[in-house]
């Protein structure tokens, strides 16, 4: 993965360019190429690995939601944590997120799981691991992506102010231990998975995030997703 060939929003690329020249990133690239040549199907496609970075420019990040791995089924993952492409069945964790949005803000669930409208408002939807193989959950853990996303979180912690970090579940909480809670708002609760949703329900993270952003002179997020979107994800006007 060469810094010259990576297509990433300029602000993010300037912050992270040194990471692409590190040995761990070169090893990661070699592994991904080898698996691809061996016939493995990797999700999401390579041109979508950095979707979150490209939809949410570095200087526009106001909220960070931290996921773990991309979905490992066909046509699901597209580079935004918890999000799936239009026309794909809404995953259980996202359904529980929608229920919390309804309880917290009165936002009724939409019929799709496409979260691009959050990303374009400054909600950085980051997975800790950016790739996975078809049907094999967590198959790319420990290859180097975690080092890269630790650097991403450290960059946000150090070079932004008054950012909201939503850490859902033990993995995300551990991943976010470096965050300065005097400088940013850190919201923690259980993961929205059906296995732990009782600890997620009632967290009111979405209203808490907006209250904090407004108190800091920042713009609140419109968490209500558009219902009508085209197959390419663009909202219908």
C-alpha cells in the first residue's frame, strides 16, 4: 500500500502519510495481494477501503463511531462501520441502533441501512479493521490494520478539539483508551449486537452528542436518515 497510490481525502492523507511507508503497512499490502491472487474474496472492494476517510474530511470530523470488522457477506461492507449498501438487508446491530434513535430522538427507522448521510455531516464511521474475507469473520485481524487505526484515533485525539467518540462494547472501549476525555466527549456503553443490546438500549448517545456539539459551538448532526435513496446511495430530491 503505497502512499502515492492511496486515494484518500487530502486532509487525512497529510495526517497519515507516514503510516503508509511503515513496514507493517507494506506487510499488510503483501498479505492482501497474496490472498487476492489465491482467489480469496475480500470485502469491501479495494476502492472502498477508505470510504470513511473520503466521505468525512479530516477537518470536518465531529463524531467518531468505532466499529470492529467489516461485514463479511456479499454486497454488505462498503467502508463505513455498521452501514450496508442500499438494497441489502439491515443487520441486527443496525436495527438496534435505529431503535435507540427512535427512543432517544423520535427518529423513525428507515427501510435501508445506508449511513452515508451521517458520514457527509461529519460522523466518521471507522472500523478498526478495514478488510475481511468472504464468510470469515475477523479473518484480517492482527495483520496491521489495528496499528493503522490506532494512529487514526491518536491523530483525532491530538489534532482535533471537542470531538464526540462513541465507543460501543469492550473492544471499542479498549481501542479508545488513549482519548483525552478533558478535550473530547467519550460516550461508552455496550455494543448494539443482539447479544448485548440491553446495555446499549437507553444510552441516549445521539442526543448527548448533539447537546455537546451545540454547547461547543459546533453543528448538531441530523441523525434522521433519508428514506428515499437511489441504488447508488444518493438521496432522492
